[in-house]
């Protein structure tokens, strides 16, 4: 009997109408920074409903200093089409702090907001994680150390590192799990074809939570959602995850230079929230891990 893999959710990820998860809200802006769309749950976080915001300026909900920081971040991220982060932004004195992720999607600008958690600088943590990684001198030991570090900072039950093979999720090359959990089937990632969308960071907080629609519906067809941090998955993917007893999942790509090499997939048996800032730290760690792994592989097999 074949063991089903949590990575099977990837096959369904790109096929669904645009919806987001409940733990944050999203707004879509045009090139003039006017609001052209928003998730239906925005009223749960702000004092305005989505239909009251359409057509208005984003300055109605984001103060100038925060907007200035977001625009600067987008300019810095533009050459690599990366997501720009702004942590612990204050939108109004009566509101909690929010972490903000911004990216360009075609001619639109997408802003995503999640409640910020109490801040501690992650720089020392990241430095320590990378230091541990550099003490490993083989590709195998570097991979095993990487999954240990990801599990340590995420607190998830299991972290599995999959290598890509012929455009698919391929072999399991490293894994760590809490005591008592059985191991993942080695050499089997479910053979899921990988598109560019599926090689973006993805976090699913609660597979059982109903999705939130982005309104108005006509923007679904024009909006590229591949970099959305809040994007939801569809019902088929939910069934895949349910069959593996997974309730939360975090998938981060690992690249060597510009070439995708693998996926670090963390899973948890109960809904578990990881702040946007911690996820950004894990993403940066995976980027650096890709460089360290490449150097160890080259050392083992010099040209």
C-alpha cells in the first residue's frame, strides 16, 4: 500500500478560484494605488467592509509613513520580483500591529496583512542556524541539519526535504519528526509535476477553515496569485492533506542559484500559526541553505 504524501496538495494548488485564508486579509491596488479588490473578511480586521473601499485610495486605510515603507520595499524587491515585507506596521492607533507582504502581480499591486506577533529580532536566530549549517561538511549532513533547524524554529511535527527530479517532487533526502511519528516513504514525493506557482513559499494555517473570497469576482481572471502568501487551496488538495492527518503545512523552495533544487515541506497534525516574520526567516534560511548545499555538492564532485 502506497503512503500518500503531503506534497500531493501541490497538484491542486494552481487550479482553484482566487480565495484567501482567514488569518489575514488582502487588498488589490491598481497602478495609481487605488483599491480595486479586497478579501471579504477585511471588515473583521478593519472598521470598513470591502465594498466601501473599492475605488478609493489606499491612504484611507494605510498611513503615509507605512505606505512609504511599503513602496520602498517594492522598489528594492522589483529586480528579483520578490515579496517585500514590512513587519509590525501600525495602521491606526486603535488597531493591533500588522505584518505586511507586498508584491507586484502584472499591473496590479497586492498587499496582504496578518496580525503581528510580539517581536524578537530573528537575526541572532538566523545567524545561529547558518552557523550550525556550516559545521556540516557533506551534502547529506547539511540536508539533515537544515530540516532540524527548520523544525526547531517552526515547531512543526515533521519537516521533509524533497529533491526535484525531472520537473517533479522526487526523492526524500532528509527528514526529522517528533518522537513517535513514523517516517516518510523514502524516494517518493508523490511524483507531483512542479510549475513556477508551486515553487513559491506557501503556508496553510488550517486545512479545515473555509476559504475567504476576494471581491469583486471579475478580478479573479486577471490577477496572478502565485506569490500570494494567503492564497488558499482547493477541496481536492484538502482531501489529500486530510488523508495524511495534516492540518497545517509550510512549503519553502530550495534553489541553487536560479535553478530550483527541492522543497522543504513542514507539516503539523493540528492548526499551527507561524508568523509572517518567522516564515520570512525560514525562507531566507532556505535560500542560504541552497548555497551551502551547492558548495558541498561541488566539493564532493569537483568538475
